[in-house]
């Protein structure tokens, strides 16, 4: 059954996402496999992990040639950067709240 508590849902998602990404990295490292994992959080934010890179594997999967225009932003890379920034900001906010509570 789906978790009803949004806070618990997000924490569980983050832990499981990290576990899946770790397993994907191990699969790539130990077996030499090219791996990409893309997941969307309950809040619809994309997260991805890929070895050697998400872009190269997605291009191969989709049958496209790698882009020769390296200046063009890749939407998958931009989404990953935004997701990472959001996650770092969330962790920073938790740390700040924790420090404020410790001062009280």
C-alpha cells in the first residue's frame, strides 16, 4: 500500500533511490555493463544515474548519434542538476533547522 505520510514517503524514496543508484554503479563497475537508471520522485522530479553517462546510453538506446553541438544544453542533464540542487538545498535546510533547535 502507498504510504500516506508525505514526509515518510519522501525519506523512503530518497533512501531507496540511493540504494538503486548504488546497485547500478556496482553493476557497471563489477560487470563492465553500461547502465542508466531514471526515476521520478513522488513530486515528479527526475533523478538519473548512468555509467559511462546517462546521455551516451540514452542516445545509443534511442538510436541517435551523439550530438555534435556540445554547447546545446541537454534536458536530462539540466533536470539532474536541478534535482541535485533541490536535494542539497533540502539537506541544508534540515541542518539549519537542527542547529536552531540545538541552540534553544
